[in-house]
C-alpha cells in the first residue's frame, strides 16, 4: 500500500509515556497501512539509561517504526533543580530539545525522498513546546494524553480557574470540586504540582493552555470505564476533539528488556506452581521503592495476611541521583525481617523487576497491590485483577481516589500516601487490605471483571475505542497540509 501520511511521535522520556505511545503507533500501523511512523527518542542526561533499554527492546520488536535517537544532552548540572519541581525541570529540559527535534524531522522525514508527506506531530503532555516545531513546519499537532480522562479534565479545569484569577492551591485539608470527577476531591490527593510555588503549578497550567492549540487529543482511556469524564470532555466545545482510543498497552511484553529473561522464567514457573486465584502481586511501577523500615513492615503485613504473594521489591536509588530503582542481590536478606524468606518460602516469592503483564495474566494471580500509575491500572483492568491502592508519586493519589471512590473498582489501602512523606503504612493495614481484595465476596472483584470484559470489547470491531480510533485516522488525513 502506498504511504500517504507520516506521523512523527515525540514521547516524553519516561516508561509510562514511551511504551503506550509506541503501542499506539503499532496499533495505528495495524489499522491503516497508508500511514508511516517515526518515533523521536529524546535523551536528556538526567533521564536514566535503563529507560532506553526498554525502548531498544520495543524498537527491535517492530521494524515498521522508524526510531531516531536524539543526541544525549549534557544537562546533569540541572539535577539539583529536581526537588523544587520535577515537572518544571522535565518540561524545561524537553523544551531545550526543540532544535534537535526540528533538525531530525527536517533530515529524516521532510528531506527524505522515501518518506510520505508529514501529516503532523503527536506530542506528549510534558513536551507541548514541540507544538512550536509543528507550527514552524506548517503541520498540525496532536496531544497523546497518557493518563485518565478525569485527570485531563482536571488540568483543563485548572487552566479555567487560573484564567479567572486562580493561583496555586494552599489548603490540603479542603475538598475541591472538578467536573471530571463524580465526587469532591480532598486536597490531600491532588497532585503536588498544584501546590507548587516553584514553577510546578505554572508549568502545568501552561501545558494545559497549549493542549487547546492542538488539532486533537488522543486519550489512553475508554468511554465505558470513565463515562462521566469522557462525556464531559466530549461535550466541551472549548477544547479540540477528544479521541478515547484506549486501553493502549504493550500486551506482548515487548518493552521487557531481554536481559531479564531468566528471572522471568523463574517467576512464571513459581506462579505455575500456585493454586488458581491464590496470589497477591505487589508492584510499584518503574520508579517505586521503599526505605528499609517500610520494607520490613510490608513483609510483616504479608505474613499476617496469610495470603500467597509475589513481591516486586526494588532498591531505592542512591540519594540525590535520578535513577530507576535497582535490583537487590544477596543484600536482600539485610532489608527483610530476620528469617522472612525462610519462613515464607512455601508461600511467597520476592523478585525485582517483574514481567507485570504476564503476571497479571496468570491464573494464580487474584489481587494487585499497586502504586496506581495509569498503565498499571489499565493492565489490571484488562486482566480483571483488582487493585489495592498504594499511590506514591505524580498523579497516582488522584488515580487511586478515582478508582476507589468514583468508580468502585479498587480496594482502599492508601489514597494520600506520598513517597516523600516519611509515613509508614502499618502491617495491620496492609494485611487487612490484602485479605479484603482476596475475599471472594468482595463486590469490587465482580465490578473489575465486568470492566475487564468492556475494556476488551471496546478495542475490537464496533467498540467505542475502535470507532474513536477510526475517526482519529480520518481526521488526521483530513487535516493533512
Ligand atoms: N512494569 C513492569 N514491571 C515492573 C514495574 C513496572 O512491567 O516491575 C511496567 C508496568 O507493566 C507498566 C509500566 O511498567 O506498563 C509502569 O507504568 P505506570 O504508568 O503504571 O507507572 P509509572 O512507572 O509510569 O509510574
């Protein structure tokens, strides 16, 4: 088939951004082979190398996509700005990539006689400044929003409030009303950037303003899951068209780094040996880790619950270093309570990085203690495994709130925990939430199974996400310069 439109995807360099964006590209190419896709991988120095190992695995898994690695930039010295506002630092560093992005598009797409005509740029919400590049090149831009529809609604409401004289939030103990959430939101679960006076709040308001400049917003969610939020966005005439095309995820595990294969086999073999629906899985995203005291208390909670467990336990990065959590080796004995591994050897397995999708798909797994990153939420729903909420960073607290209070799709352990707070969640709370999620009479389990079926049917022929995807592709062709 002759290619008639090239899209350039520009994801932010974080796993939760890169992986769904690349999956989106694959789905697009499966759906319509008149498109071609280039993914630009931005590589600021402050982003850990480990992220790029996953990108390499994904790149190797699909030769239809043209991956271009931009030069590693020299911005280590900016790291000290991270504690003030991670969102501002990341946005500033990505803004500085504009010349490389433009040059790469000129060289590899526009001046490349083999490329189809450039139909637009698909930007991430941390790099809305790439809309400037699209404008300079005279092509439309689209936003790929990698979190909940309700969260997109929150950002847009924040902009509306700001334009009416609103400023940074002050009051953690107050409740706030946002139309994309069914319930009033306690300040304690709002993302911290909303309170940040060092540029975090302003950065996000500026991004939200730029969302409106795009020709369309692609959402990694689905109408059947977040009907309230998706409808409020679809009915908003003040924003570009919204296409809820999710769930978009790497179901085949192609973002798993190949070096993990032996460990993966051990984990899957251990799960094969467990009875059906008997295991709770604990995993806290690409960045989640705990200090030694909390690790010991989690271990106590697991023992108290008496439930079989697979625990992805990772080592916090050294202080002041921006790195993904590392893997424990023999030093794991030092962080766990004395004799824990011996006592629980019939009941549980402690591992490092886990092949999360394969674990959630396994018939022995029935509960998931999760940090509530949006990709983990979509994966848990896809495989029908209910979540116990333990949010840690970014927008995870409000995701946890939405899952428990608005949607009734998760068991509450914590809604307002933050990895910077120093709080220790007790063994009793952990054990009780785990027992609750494994209780066959828990209503959440039934609801999760229903949403799981809806999630699977929405992306197949005739489903709402399938049809939104079709409209998106038609509009991209229509908007082509
Ligand atoms: N993940 C995984 N194994 C791990 C930790 C994470 O496979 O041990 C994957 C998980 O399946 C998900 C992604 O990493 O696809 C994490 O994305 P999410 O949005 O949940 O959280 P983030 O890492 O962005 O905070």
